[in-house]
C-alpha cells in the first residue's frame, strides 16, 4: 500500500485522541469518572433552537445541499449579530461564510494562504487547528510560547526577522483556550498595526466571545481600527449556545479573505445541514436574553473550579472568560505524569499542558463543564494525587514530551 504523506506524518497525536477509549475502560471497571477534558459542557441548547431544528427537518428543501451559500437567513442573522454585539457591518453574502464549526474553517483557511514552506505564527499552548491547518498545507509553524511572564500574549518583535519575512498568517485567540487569558485593547491595536506593516493575515479566533464574566466584554478584532485590512475573524455556535455537536460557525472579514476560504471549501464540503443553519439563525436572533442565564451557570462553575483547585494546591485566579482554568503545577511535577495518575488513580480527566506542546508544560487544563459539586469533587481528587506525587518525588521525573513533529520551528 502507498505510504502516508509526509504531511500526515508531520501531524502530532491529537490531544484528545486517546481519551474516549481510556474513559470507556475506566467506566467499564466501575470507576466514577469525572471528565473535564474537552470544552464541551453538559448543558442544553436553548429550547427554541431545538424546536426550530425539528420544524426545519420536516421541510424538504432544508435537506438539500446547502453548498457554500447555505441558508441566506443564517448569513443575515450572523450579520445582525455582528452589528448588535460589536457594532460592525458585514455584507451577508460577501463578507460572511457559514462553517461546519469554526474548527473546519480555521483549518481550511491555511490552504488559501500558505504555500509550501511559508510560516504561520502559532501560539503554544494553543488550539490545534492552527497547527493542523498549517502542517496539512505544508507550511511551517513558528510556535510562540504563551507564558504567565508574557501575559500569554504574542509579541511579534520577539519573533526572528527571517520568520517574520516568510510569515503569512498569525493565529490569535482571545479569550484564550487553554490559558483563558484576555487581550488588552492596546495590545490588539498594536498587533493590527504590526500585521499591516508585515503584510501578515491576522486570523482572529473568537470562539469564546460570549463566555465572559465579572463585566468583561470581549471585543471583535474588527472593533480595532484598521483590522478590516488585515484580519479574518472566526466565530462558533458551539460554546455560546451549548451546540458543540451541531457543527456550525462562521467567518467574517473582507470579501477577498472570505472568497479565498469559500473557494477551498467549495472543493471539500457542501455546507452544514441547512436545518441546523435555520436553528442557528434562531439562536442568533432570539436568544439574546438566554445567553446571560447560560453564562451565569458557567460562572457558578468557574467560581467552584477556580476556588476548589486553588485550595487543592493549584493556585489559579478566577478567569475573566472561557470555560477553562489553566492550573499551575509545582516545578517537579510533569504535567503528563500528573494527568495520567489523576486519570488512573482517581478517574478524573484533565488535559496535561504538555499535550498542547512543550510550551504548555507546567500546567494542566480543567474545563469547567460539569456541576460545581462534581468540580469540587474533581479538585479534591487532584489534590490527593498531588500530595502523593510530592510525597515520592522522582517517581514521575520522566517528562513525556512528544518528539517535535517535522516542519516546526519554536520561538
Ligand atoms: C479556541 C477555539 N477555537 C475554535 C474551536 C472550535 O469550535 P467549533 O469548531 O466547535 O466551532 C474551539 C473548540 O474548542 C476552540 O477552543
């Protein structure tokens, strides 16, 4: 049989790949598993959205191919949302494109903008479709470590000049997964200015724009002056409306950027089921008052998770946004060993920072996607594992860093 392509072989193992199997084994052994792995809450979408989907499923035309255009009602609802929420006008037909989840669009965009050997600048730790899209397009990732010392922000002035010269894409994601960091407005202004100077496309991943707390309101990159010239922004129905499995999102930006992505997609997919686009339009148009009630539930979970994990020995502040806490580990505790022992000994699934690349070492990610009671229970179990590991230092000294996949450069 033909061998896999170099492209495929350059991909690391996907961080969540082995988890469902491990989880099934533990459950089969009767373990009370608490899964805080994926950013996938145990909450329902709004009921009007479910009703709209069931109505739409009975309309025969909804079952036909959506193609790139999709449901115009959805495009128009997105345009109304962008206007209402961020004060930004977009032409629904030319400056918005429906996606099969934002992950799909983020990954595919690289095919429109990266030639073989071009660089993208990728946050590490960061969402894996930046890396995946780049490597599948035979580009090279320049990984920039997001660390507490740099406020989890990428400083382009610290990227080597030869990389900047060949860089075509900068991926930014604030509110950030997994660190839950937010970006100050002045930082975004500076980044937009630098991307313009350097002729780099700013891919702004705004999947968590509606999941914020304590009065913080995440901006759209398009609220920053000049961003229209350099940025494309990705949004998701998944987190805002508890619709992760529905696979629906959008990208918006100037016509040229959207047309590039649309062309790639037209050879790869035929659009999300239009019944789902209809339901998503209902979510965008009719659920403005539902969102704060959902965010309030996430806030209860955030408070429980941040407080309980802090008490358990992982000092972490309550984040201003997202559904994650990025918990620090003591220096001598490798994150992969900690994650494995927490899973095997206590049945709690978290994501070790090293799964997001070496830059994530020293941390683990908790998704606050279950009830406060379960989060407190998970934190108590994590605290027990930490104590045991600290009582026998050296046992887990091995780090479990993956070999660096080909085609990557590090900051
Ligand atoms: C930062 C970030 N971007 C994009 C996505 C993809 O979301 P979806 O494809 O469900 O719209 C996720 C999902 O976890 C994410 O964390």
